[in-house]
C-alpha cells in the first residue's frame, strides 16, 4: 500500500507533508512535539489531525501485515487462487480479511471435516455446482457408499456432502457480513427469566425485548450480568425468512434437484452455524460499545468529583513563558471559561517589553484579574520578574502572582480533549489556558 499517496488523499494534504509526518512518527517523535515544534514539516496540521493520521497509518500497516500473513498461510495450504488474491486486494477492513481467511483457518473436528475424511468432498462440490438438472443428489450419493470409510448408505453420503456445503455457506465472507448487518439493524434483544419465581435485581428483564440498534448500554451490561448469574436467558431474535432469502441468493445459482439440496444445506448452516455465530458477534459488539459508554460516564462523574475548584471566583491570567515565540497569555474566569488570549514579548527589546506591560495591564483592568499564574518552564524567571514589575505598576492591592508546575501543559494542549474544548485556539495558547486553570485547581488539565 502506498501510504504517502493514500494518506495525503485521505487527509487532503500535500504528499511531502504526509511523508514528513510518517518519518517523524517512525523516528519516535510524539504527536504533541510534532504539532508544536515541527509545523514547517507538516504545513501546520493541528494535533488532532496528526493523531488521526497516526492512527490511520497504524491501521493501514496492521492491515497490510495481516493481508501478507493471510496470503502466506493460504498459499502454504496450497489453496491460493487468483480469486482469493483479488478478494484480499479488494478487502477494506481487517474484518473483511478475517472473513476471507475463515475457510482456511485450522478448525476443530466438525461434521464437515469428518465428511471430508470420508472422501465426500467431491460429491459436495458437484452438488454445489448445481449444473446437473437430470440427476438427483441421492442417486449421485450412491457412488460414494463405502462401508470401510463409515459411509453405509447413500443417505449417509448425501448427509456428509450437505454438511460440507453447510460449512462452505457458514464460511462465506459476503454472507457473514450481510447477515451481521441484518441482525444489527433488524434484530431484537430478548431476555427471559430462567426461573420466574426467583427474586433478583433483574426482574425488569424477566420478560424484556428491545431492538439491537436502540438498546442502551446500561441495559446491555445489566442483561449480561443477569445471564452470567444464571437469572436470565438471552437471545437475539431476527427475521429468519429474510436472512435465509439473503443466504439463498448467494448460494443457490440454479434450479435443479442439486439446488434443492443446496437450499437444505443453507437452512442447516443458518440455524446450526451462522445464526449462533453472528449472534455472538453482535452481542460482543453491543457489550464492547456498552463498556466504552460506561467508562465515559464513570470518567465524567469522577471528573465532577475531582474538579471541585479550591480557588473559587477568581479571574486568573495564565502566562506560558517563552523566549523566541513569546509568552502566551490566557484570561479565564472563576469557572475556567476562557475570556481572552494574546501573546506578549517580555524578554525581547525594550519597546516590546513596554508594549507587553501595557497589554497585560489592560487585560488585568478589563477583566478584574486578581492572580497571575506563571508556568515554571523556560523563561519562567524572566517572566516572574516582568510580572512583579507589572503588579507594582497597577494600583490593585489584591493582585498577586503564583508560580505553578506546568508539567504536561504542552501535552494537554495537543490532546484530543483540549482540541474538542478549545478548537478555535492555537495549541500554544491552550497551554496558557491550562496554566491558568491549574492554579484554580491543581488537577485541572494536569496531564502528566
């Protein structure tokens, strides 16, 4: 896969920028570092775009590695064909690749594998072609009766062939994908009590049903717990007729006695192999989605507990010191809401220092700030001296400054959270916001 070409087109950036970002990531540079200090190499892509770029690059590389691995495994089994190569080349997701590999994956002993050991695979292949309109499968099966192999009757031979066809149907990548979508969008989660007389916290789920696509995460987790504790029996109901018609549209290619046998095999595959497997996949996806939602809710509740501000109702001006790029300034109110931002140059020329003093004094008076929060990083000492001088110039007895630990401020400024909250601000100004807020509450934006 041409990563540079694909990523530059997907993210609508110049190929040279895509190449540079890939190189920077491969060298071990962090996303905050790339976003903040290598802007000239990526055309000022913001941190969120670089993060998405990195995630997509990793996915593409994992996809290619798995595609190569699957190709090698199928080739080693002597089953690689041009059709399979084309299917792998056209696969879009890792799930598509796994569905292609499924028929060749080592399996435990199954009815189909036992039938193959008895030499019934040629019979299954002939029936599956559905080209013979004159012969009945039971008559074809007569030629495969072999008592030594355990095939006592034509019926035994035919049943073995149908078992093989059923497994072929179950392993079909297109069928599995389409059936998953059918169950996901049309299925209904149903839970029943294993013992209606038993008392438990799950009584509301003793006779419960809700569409798969609508059921909420907390209900999914509750039903999962009830099932594990053996109070509930859970199934997913779906439209069997619609599902079977879809399967037949893929597997049945003719109108002959052999086609009737294939239909019988499809019905067996659906009830015995496909439906239970797809239901497990759907339930696993529901649980995974519910777990993510539960963790987000827990994080929100914990955040509310931890972020009780110890310094209340104080307008704070955050100063993120710097030499070449200046000192970034952010004004936040008592709740941490950003009121204003700017950049000053207290370490530059005398004219710049005077201009910086005027800017800072104007912000102090405009918003009634009472605290200057200064990061303890590069140029902190010079900024502290500048702030002390500004305070002496302002007739405001309650005005003071504080040095705060700015560890993690640059990481926070380039985080997904910061970008979602402050999308209109450059990531350098987000650092100043973080420094102001962490005086109000040391836990706020303190990303280590």
